[in-house]
C-alpha cells in the first residue's frame, strides 16, 4: 500500500495527530478492525462520501473504504543528518515512505516548549529540510564514489544514474530540495530508485490553535505561501480538536464540528490531501454484498487496476464493464445507466478514471 510519513520537530503535535488519525471512527470503519502494525504505523480509511451513495443505490450490505498507511516518524532534530537524536534510523524510516506530511507548529502555548525557543514554522520547515538535504548530498556523494569505476568501464546504467545524481546534487548545493529537479519521463524510474529524501512530495500540515481551525492564522498563511512557491501542498488542522473528535461518536462529532465552524474533520482533509499528493485515485466495485473503494495511481490501465483486487484478475483480464460515478448516480444504478447508454465495455488499453464503477471479466 501507499505510505505517508509524518515528520516534524519535537513538540509540534505529531503524536497528537497520529493518535487521532488512528483512533478515529473512520480509521476503524467497516469490517477491517484498525490494525496497529507497529506502534507508530497505522492504516486509515480514506473518507469518500461517494462510497455511501453507491451503497445506498445498490442496497449493498456494507461499505469497505480504501486505506492508506501513516507512519509516525519521531526523532528528527537539528543535526539528525550528523546522527543527532535518532539520526540515521530516522532517515532510513523516511526513505521507506512515498510522501511526507511535515507538521509545523503554528500555535502559541507557553506551556508547550518549543525546541528552537520561538514559534516560527518557516524556520522550522527549513531546519528539517536542511537536515534532509544534507543527508541527500552525503548519500549522493557516497554513491557517486561507489559507481566511479563502473562509469569508467562504460556501464550505461551507471552513466545514466550519474547524470541524475549530478542534477540532484546541483539543486541541493544551490539550497533546493531534489523535488525541484525536472526529470524526463524516461528517467523517472531511475530517479525514484535514487530514493532521495527531498525528492518525495511534501504536504505541510499547519497545526493551529483551536480558534483558528476554520480560518487558519497568520503563521499558516505564511506556510501556504511557502508551499505554493515550492510546489508543495498545505493543510490547516488543529491537532487538539482532532484529538477530541477522535473520542466522540459520529453524532457528537458532527455537532462539535458545526460549533467550531468546520465542514468536516481536519483529518479527512489531511487524508485526502495526502491521497492527492501521492497521485492516487479511486475506483469502485458495487454489489449486493458490498460497495468497495480501491486505490490506484492516476494513469493506471484496466488490467493493472483489476490486479489490485487479485493477481488473477490482471493475468486473465478480458474486459471491464464500466460506468462513470456520475452516470451510475444519474441512472440510479446499473440498469438505469444501461438504459441511458452509459454502460461501456472497456479493454486492455482503457485508462481507469477516478470514480469509475467497474466490473471485471477474466479467465480463471
Ligand atoms: P510531537 O513531539 O510532535 O509528537 O508532539 P505531541 O503531539 O506530543 O505534542 C506536544 C505537546 O503539545 C503536547 O503536550 C500536546 O498536548 C501539545 N499540543 C499538540 N497540539 C497542540 C495544539 O494544537 N494546541 C496546543 N495548545 N497544544 C498542542
């Protein structure tokens, strides 16, 4: 599955958020009990109102949301790239995630110590990014030295890798994270294999005080500007509110949200922002037993989308009966969509669209 790492300086609210994420009713939804893989790893349901709509139309007995994994990566401090704090362990954990949720303290509270002595989310973001950039530079230099002999011997793969590493190094040396490097489509796989920490997409999570949860504050506005400049994303959240919400039942939570002037839980926005950041989308399977959401990367073709359900579906793929979500709703189900001419039979080269309701036919 897809993994999102939660990072940030100590005392910014990472654990509070992670605990809320994994305790919330949504995380425990459906017939998958919330599973703690490790104390700091949690699977959460991706909230999607379309799933309930489909289930209501089809009369499905249950809904099964799709999930992404969050990893609470504690221990990043100034000097981590030099082994301070949990140092290298921490960096290894980041290498294994697909994207980074970077929590920034945007709340004032004299009772909660700030490790740098003042509230400055932009400076905090730079502190962490600097550690990651140093770690990337060191790992590139090490690897360049390791492949020097292969390059002399004319090894094509090594030469291609060297080109990418030098591009990354140039960006890093000018103070820019590796995600700023423009990579040609044919190099993308090799680029990902470099596993650079600063090449991963970043979502800045502004942890604001409760009263600013709906509007954000001046600090979160600065972070949003920074994110836009860097091609990163940002969300505003109050970890305190989310902590309280996670302990309420659905009815109380809805009333509480309304009182706070919020349309939905911040965690829902966070999960969806992470999902978008990872370039993911959803398709559905709908039947009397269950309506279920499945995750694929944007651009996935029908056989590979089927493979998410089962390897046999991909290997034996014949065709995909397809109804767009809006057509399914407009037709009030499959029969109506068929009558309206919105039922399509798609083949191996069909690029699945977000919200497609699919039924796969395959050779067993
Ligand atoms: P971590 O070190 O980043 O995991 O931070 P924690 O989640 O452990 O939070 C550190 C302290 O800050 C705890 O005492 C939290 O209760 C407090 N805290 C977290 N979020 C907020 C917030 O939004 N507002 C306030 N006032 N305190 C918070």
